[in-house]
């Protein structure tokens, strides 16, 4: 198990958010400056108007493209060099005594049931509270355990003699939840009586949720990644921490990433999931560079769910659980601000009819009329639009439409080929002059050639760093 994978695991277990000193500004994210006229050296001006009045559609389309150009100009692969270089070094290290951590992390229980074959059910409990000790390694070496500790401490000295320190702690046990991770294998053998029998091994992975989790990664004392998770309530049923549905969980989390230095890029994420509670659901993400906000996302909503039946042991019914989730209800709003220039607003008034329409459209993909009606139903429960420069004028509308697809099918009875059509629901961007575009087509490489080129160059450079 590598330092990178443990760091990733620390981020994955984050689930909900409200009560840390770092969760400041009532969940509004980190402070920063919104400069709508900052072109980041591109020479692109702000042609979006005052945001209070509609501008011509041709100007709005140009403004969206220009905003994409400024946004992509902030991509700089040099900022990822520290993380990609240390990642490559760590993956090449001898695991050494880290194998002991895997034994601590995974607890396994087995139940055998014999029918016409033998089925070994294994509940694999992933328990972060068991992973402790201080480990150290240097460039080109291997991991060694040097001391006992109440926390997990991993110290790595890289090829530049920079010291990376990962400290991870988990206290308390709130309960267990099932995951979608499962592994199955089988063997085919002959008994002494001459009968053939198949033995199946089925492993179901369950996460034991700690009450408090903290992960901090530093380089020479400078913070690179910080993750805080606090689970405040969890509805455990029965004994021995039987698995509980996520709908019964409350808590808070903060994830902050600083790739190169605090003067360059900071990603701050705060989110909370409290269904069936007045606190509802919220999520905020802020990306800032040189003290200026690049992207800011806000989500607010409320959720109620009928999935209050715990999934216990091997009797879990995933179909029933998924159906419960589909019949849950939610409402909420999403706002995304890009450079203070362009804002995207989406409101969902009621989620359940949208789920129903999506399912119906999938079941009747061949019927254009039914799929159109499903798209109309979804539009009745959603409201999406674009605004400029923080104003309230709806410069363009986001809605749902249908996308036809066709393929040629051979007809045996007539020995001919015929076109076979299916229809899918897809988001559409509609301007005031009546022109409308599939979102996937409008934001295509053809329309945003310069933006795509910069993104591809950035990704290619990062990929080369990892080689």
C-alpha cells in the first residue's frame, strides 16, 4: 500500500459537513477576490455587459468562448511537478513492512453455505482505526516501521531531500456501511467420492466508519493536502455495528489541496449530507489562484429518503435498496461561478418525477413521442439558465431535449437493411434568437478549439511527468 493510495483513501471516506474551525464562512468556502476583468495575460476583455440586461446572442456566444479561454489559461502543468514526481518515486519503493498495514486494515469474517456447491461468503471490514505506527523511507529504499504510534505516520525523504510527512488518524467507531466493491472467484474440484463440486468465494467489502478522521500531508512543513471528517450521528441497528444505510448518517468534512505553494492553487471543498433533517444537503467548492477565485460552486438542497432499512449480513437486497433510493425525494439549487464572469444556475424543484422520467425514457428509447414527453416532464421540474458578471438577466436557458441515434439493422424476413432509431434525453443550451444546441455539441472541440488545445497540452504534460 503506497503513500499515494492511503492519501486517496483519506479523501474517499469523506462524506458530510458542518463543524470544524476550518469550515468558516458558514460553508461559503475560502476567501478570495473576484476580478471579472482579469484576463490572466490573455488579452481577452470582458464583453459580458453589466449582467442586468440581455446582450445579443452572438455576443453572448463570444463571451462564453472568451471565458473558456481565460479559464484554460490558468492551467499550468509545472504546478503539478512536485506531486507527480513524488508519486512516481513512491510507487517504485520497496513496500517493506507496509504489508503489515494491509493486515491491519482488512478484517475478514466468513460464512459457509452448502447447496449443490459450496459458497464461502466473506464480509471484509475495512477499518482505518486499526492502522497505526510510524513508518519511514527514503528515495530508492524501502518502508520500515520505526516506532509505535496512536496514529499512522509516514515520512518519506525524496530525491531532492525534501521531507514528505503524512499523518492520518481515526478515532471512534460510528458504524459500518456496505460498498459496491465486491470480488468473486471459484474453484472446480473432485471429492474423494468422485463427485465434482464448485466452491465459490464471495467477498463483500464494508467500511467501518470512524467518528473522527484527519489526514494531513506536508512537504518540508508546508501543507499540501488536508482532509478532516467528523461523523456526528449514525443509526446503527442491532449488535456488532450491523451495516447502516447512508441516509442515517450526519457529519461534516473539509478537503483542501495545495499542489505547489499557497501562492498558486488552492482547492477547498466543504460538503454535508443530512437527509430527513432541517440541515439538508450542501456542498461548496472553491478553486483560487494567487488569491483570485477561479471557480466557485455552491449546492443547497433538502432530501428525504425511504431507504431506512439497513442492509445486514448476506441478506442485503441491492435491487430493493436501489429502488428505495429512486423513490427518495430531493430538491435543491446549484450555482457555478467561473471567474466572476459567467454563472450557471440550476434548480430542481422535485427529484422523484425526474428519476421516473429518466427510467421511462430508458425503457422506451425507440418511441420518440414518449421520450419527448419525458424530457418535457423533466423541464417542468427544473429551471436552468446562464447569467453574466453576477447579474440576474437570463442570457441563455438550459433545458432538456432529445438526441436521436440510428443504426442499420439487417431484416432477415426481407433480406434488407433498415434504419433503427433510438432517442435519449440530453441537456440543451437555448439562446434568445431561437438557436439551440446540444450541450455536448456546443462545447465541442470545433467551437472551443483554443480551449481544447490548452487542455490537451496540459494533460499531455502531466502525462509526460508521470512517465
